[in-house]
C-alpha cells in the first residue's frame, strides 16, 4: 500500500479547527443508494418486543433509549474487565486508557432498568411481518424514485417536470407512511412502544421539511441531501468545540462522522454484495447452546449494533448442494438457513463451498479454524435464504476509522492547541481490544463471520475477516454472567481486578489473542471513493 503524503486539496495541513466532515457523506446519502438496504424512519416501524429493536435506525433517539440496562458492544470490554490495569497490560491497551472506570461504567449501566420489551408472541410475529414489509416497500420506492430521476435526466426533462415527479414520489412515500401507521394501530397498543408524542413531533417536522424541499430545484435538493443538513455554520461550531475539548474528542467524532464514507468503501470493494442497515440486535438466550449452561436469569439483557450487515450472493450450486431455509431457528436478528448435508459446526466444509459471486478479485470466504472449541454441539448459524438466484451469506461489518489528526509540531516544538494532518494509515493487524466487540456482533446477529474495516483518510483501507469463535463467546458470557449474578443483581460494586485470579478469565484473554491473530486480510483498498463536490478542507480556520 503506497505511503502517500496527505494533500491539502485547498486547505493547509495544519490548523486549530480540524474538519471532521472532510469528504464525509451523510447517512441520508448512503440510504439513497441501491447498494444499501436502508431502514425506514421509526414512525413507519412496529416496535413490539426485543426482536423489533433491529429495525430502529441507530441515530434515532429511540435507539439510544433501547440501550437502557442492556449490555451492548460499547460496554462489553469494560464488563469483561479488559481495562483493569493487569488485564490492560496483557492486552496491549495503553496505560493512559486503563483503569477501573470502564468496569464501573458497565456495572452502573446494568443496574439501570431496561425498557420493558415483553409482548405476546402473536404481537411479535405480526410486528416482524409488518417491519419486513415496510423495509421492502421503503427500498422499492427509493429505487423507483432513483430510476425516475435518471430517466428524467437522460431525456432532459425540465425542472418543473422533475419537481412534479419528486412531488409524486413524496406523496407515495407519505401514503406508505400512512398505511404503516394504520398497520401499527391494527397490531394493538403494545406495538406502539416508542411511537410516542415525541415521535409524532419528529414526523410532523419531517413532513414540513419535505414540503419545503418540494419547491426547490432538484440540484438544490441534491445539495441539501448531500450535506445531510450539515451547514457551514454547524461545521464551524463543531470544529471550535472539538478544538477546545482536545485530540481524543476529535478522534472520536471523526470516527462517527466518517462511518458512512467507510461503508461506501466497503460497497465499492464488494460490488456484487449489498450492505444492510441494522439497529440493535438483541440476543435471545434461547438461541444459546444448552451445554453452555446459561439458564433463565443467568445473563443480563445483551445486544449489539453492527455498523452494517453485508449480504453476499452465493451460487445456485450451494443452494442445490444442501442449504435449505429454516424458520424460527437461531437469533431473530437475521433470516437463517441451516446446512442439511453438513455436520453441525463443520465450518470448514461449509465455507469451502461458499464462493462469492462477483469478479475474480473477490476471494472466497476464508476457511475457519477451530472456532468451536469445546462446544462442538452448537448449531451453526448459516446463510440467509431470501435470494432467488441462489443463497445469501450474511456477515457483520464493523468500521474503525483512523483519525488523521495529531498535535502539530510546526517549527520543531509540540503545539497542543494546534493540530496537523498525521495519517498513520490502516491497521496492519487486528488489535486484541477489538475482538470481543466483533464476536458479540456475530453472536447477536447470528452470523458465521464478520468484516472489520480499518480505514485511513489518505492511505487506503484494509478489510479483515474474522471467524466467529464460540469457545471465546462462551468464556465471555461466563465472565458477564459472573458480573451479573455476583455484583449487579445484589448491587455489590465490583472491586478492582475482580477477575484477576479467575482461571476462566485468563483463558478468555488467551483466546482473544488467538482469535485476533487468526483474522485474515481480505482486501487492501488504495482507491478512495468520494462523492463529487464533497468538502475537501482539512481545517476550517
């Protein structure tokens, strides 16, 4: 991968106000593309039970509220005690980030009351059917609108006609939303959890924005959509705030804002696959293998929110060779299929047959190692079975953006209030610290493997593939269960290094290291995919 130097492209490469929005498309833009299966707004969804939480967009306030009392991937490393001083040293975590605070944060979060998600099974089934139909209709309308716009542009249709077409599309979308609301009412009051007064206010505000956009030229509409509502004033305000907060806040904000850009890189790397938007995937304890020994009440509520799922198409030969659809098996977060002619957890045989459809540059799935450990009786989640031309394989996608900013050393001395472009490039290997998060993503989403995307601003992107390791997951859940039963339920604050002398915790840490080393580099991407007209400035001062 070339070690190219950062180019200022209209902006100097040092300053006091870093531009975290550099070449950053909005999620609105990402959702508008055919390569991304998007979730509709929350007002169109039936929120009934934990299974429906995966249909809530991750930027919606309801998605935040659904995290209350739930152990998610943002807290799992702290809950596992990986930031305790003795463990952090073994994990290679810098001492500046080590400490007891992360474990205490997870403990106090689990002590909070989760949102009540208990609803009758009949309501859950009706909500699932409604949500699946809403997602399909939303994306079908999106593709139809894009086709109409392309046809209008090809024939040189005037702005008046384009506005009329846009108005018709908006009317159709409004009708779909009305139908969705009516369907919600038919499901009963339990499904209206989260469809609150605030949600209705958001719906009215969105309708007002749509009405305002209808009178604008298509080019203006596209410009506003491309910005995602981020004005120059907002960029300046955000840059000033981050400058005062320091480099760590800048890096965190960069990672969040640049997530859609990274997903665009993934879409470009897998042109025959489709990215899928997903909310909070809740773990169903009933989906865990019986021999893991986790009975009712032994685990806290657990969930994971991957940055996306990716759906790979597999040849019809695979479908004919033994993959058949099953209903109601495995985690509810994704559609499942089980291998009929492959022994449980015979991952090597299964993955060897799953050749991704696409160009010659798209490699097959890497064979898994001994991922099952001692739990050989577990049932393996396999591919989704909704592709008419064959079968589909789902993987979770986790994005890690490398922040290109560092403290300036202009003039030969460190300037803590001034920043410079100092892009380190993508990671050469998967850090151990990232492993538990990706593994929990796979468990909650019900996938065999996951893609970890390490993206830099100027030096390309590296895509790793990691196989799901059930022995590691079993050990992780043992630690979580101990924290839950011995500390959270009795409200006993865990002391420092609470797991230091526990054999299973040592085994878990060893396994984390093994899994990190087994991750393989799938693709090195030198080319950056930018949208035309995007903001190329490094700094805003």
